[in-house]
C-alpha cells in the first residue's frame, strides 16, 4: 500500500530532553537544512512550510535575525 505526501510542516524546536523551546532557526534540534536537501535531492514535489514560532526580539523582525 502506497501513500502520497501532500505537504510537510516543520518548525525549529528543541526535543523534550533539551527543553522543548522554540528558538531561532539553526539553534535547536530540527534538521531543517537536511530535510530541505532531501526534498531537493529526491526531487520531491510537495511543498514544505517552515513555521516561525519563537519570540522575535524587539529590535528585529521576522526576516532579519536579532
């Protein structure tokens, strides 16, 4: 029995063992770069949504890092 992946939704988050916090991208445990490279290399055609779910510093915005 096969299945079709319609989309992938990820966010950069710590594992429960590391505190379960949502931090800026690249500082926690989700291998987002590896996931996106896998999608590219395997030529997957479904979309990936990467959720920004951390507190943005007052002197920053959702696009630039604080």
